[in-house]
C-alpha cells in the first residue's frame, strides 16, 4: 500500500468522491467551500488510474461500509459530471469556467444571410458609390423588402440603371458573385464578426477585459477609443459588456428569468454591500418566500469582498450567456 501515500490529500478526496458515485457525492459536495472544490477539481485532473486495492483502502478511510466496484479511470471526466449535476449553472461557471450544459454552436452564416442586418443607411451610402452592375447583383439576392428600401433611396440615375440590370435574364457567373461577396465582406466585416474571428474576435476580447474593469475606467477608455476604432466597433464592444450593477437596465421579464437561474446563496452573497435601490430592484424580481429568506441572511452577517465580487461576476457572466442564447435581452444604456 506504499503507492497510496504518493497521492496528495486533495487527490485522495477526489478519488473517493468519484468512486462514491453521483448520488452520494452530490450530497457531500454541498458541504465543501468554493476554494476546496477548486482544489479538488484540479486534483481530479491529475489522476489517471488507481488500482482496485489502493482504492478500497482509500474508501475505508472515508466511509467504513463503502464497497467499491471497478478500478478508477477517467477521474477528471467523472468529477466534471458529478459537479455538473450537483451545482447550478452559475456555481459551475464560477468554479470552473464551464457550464453544465454544452452551448450549441450556431451554423456559419453567409454574406447574404448577414447583409440584411446591416443598417439601411449604411447600405445606401455603400451603393451610392458602386456600379449599377454590382448593385443589381446584390439586390437580386436580398429579400424583397430590403431590396425595395434600398432602391427607393438610390440616386435616380443609379436607380434606373440598376433596375435595368435587374431585368436582364443573363445569369451572373459564379466568379462575379464571389467577387461581390468579398467586396461586401470587406465593406461591412460581415463574416468576420459572425465567426468571432478577425475584428469580431478583437471586439469580444476587449469586451471580456472591460468586463473585469471598474465601470468609470472602462467607460472613459471607450470614449477615448471612439475616434480611433469608430463608433460602430465601440457599440459592438458595449453590447458585450454587462455587470452586476447593470441589472436595473434589464426589463422586468429578463430580470425575473435571470434570477430564476440563480441559487439563493449566490444571490445573497452578491447583494451584500449593494445599494438599497439595486437591492430592491433585484429582490422585487424573485418570489416573496425567497426574498424573505435572502433578507434574513443579509441581516445575519457579512462576507469577504473577494467572495462578493466573485458572486457578482458569476451573475454577470450568466446574464451574458443567457443573452447570447436569446433567453434574455440586454438593454444597457450607452
């Protein structure tokens, strides 16, 4: 049994938790502190395989009547499964940076799928400097409503020439279509933003950084960046920024949906030290029973500033994720 003692205490605890199975382990997990869970998760990822005799000896130390089955394999995966079933989404995210359920990846959209989402005035400005041939190629591939809005705004001469091209029955070569797609992509950064690459990746990364900064500092930085990167990209960054203090900007329905996805423990922790107005807005979005319980807990004592900040960040992260999934709508004032 000498090999057993080469395992650290967190590794031994992780091994036993996995061996106990999801049902029993899930009950015990509730008694661990956040930092203890993080240590155990890291330990589980360092375990490869534990022989049956060593595992049996470990289990005896923790639970005298526990009987093990097969030797322990894939400890990290097993620990992740236990955590995902034992913890709520926001608790899982706060501890591991992962969600309990995998996020579905949306299929990549083409230039023609994304073009109608561009502001109509921007499209009109673009067409004003293009040839009737290019305008006709683009308009023939847009939906009727968008095409009509653009044609109405075209200069009369350009409108007449473009419509004449639209009436032509000649098919457009694929090479020409590809050239037009590239031109549109360069003008509006369509597929880059859709894939989250290039400029879109930079916007997302900047938003992640600003989400970790104080609001007054990040707002001042964005004001300074506006003349450098343009108002369109700045608005794109702002749309990805959300903090706990921004919850009042959500609609009542969105606030309710967000709070429904939170455990009372996390919400209580996040509300410690919050202003009375913010507290009231959030508490008015939950059931009366839960509200009374949270208010009672808030009056019972304090918490470490770092723990409060972590709880608030986990709630903000959940709001951003729910918004990306279309479950709520962020309405943060510019």
